[in-house]
C-alpha cells in the first residue's frame, strides 16, 4: 500500500468547508481548518525529508515555518513560511480556542490557502532550505 498522500487532507478540508459532508456548522469549519493545516505541514515535512534524504527528519512545526521565513530564503519560500504559520495559527485556534469563532469563510479561506500552498510547494521544493531535526523537550 502506498503511503498516505497529504493532499487528501486538503481535499477533505475543501469538502468539509464547502459541501459540509457528514458535519455541520462550526464543527465542520474547525475540522476543515485543521485538515488544511496538516496537508501543508505533512507535504512540506515530506518534501524536506526527501530533499535531505532523511525519512525520519522531524523539523517541528513552528521551527519549520520560522526556517522558511528566514531572510536568506527567496521571497517565495518566505511566503510559504508565512502561509504555513497562518495555517498553524488557525489550526491552534480550531483545536484549542473555543472562544474564537471559526466561520465558514475562515474555513474556505484556509482550504483555498492550502491548495495554493501545495501548488507552490510542488514548484519550489528544490529551493527548500536545509532544516535541522527538532529536539523535542
């Protein structure tokens, strides 16, 4: 069986945010937002693992986006870092901050951001910087 394709998370985010299959209201929008984040996280991590030849590399979530945002990178790579950080913020809100509403508009924007991110990542993967393994505490 081939490995799970993180693009499927992006497809799920779109389906849940637009079609609301099996879920309704804010639970659907929060789910779509988290799936959009994990689509870009897993795809980026896997692209870096492949580029660096280390299938076990764990760059950590925030350290990865911070590394991509560094000034030494191209503006397009920096934009991936910014988008990843925004998606991570909304994933955190969706999972942990029940006092902040996650609306249908937010979910649709995150799903669209996911699609654009994955398209850019595919084009830019050779330009990704070297990322260090994150030492979990």
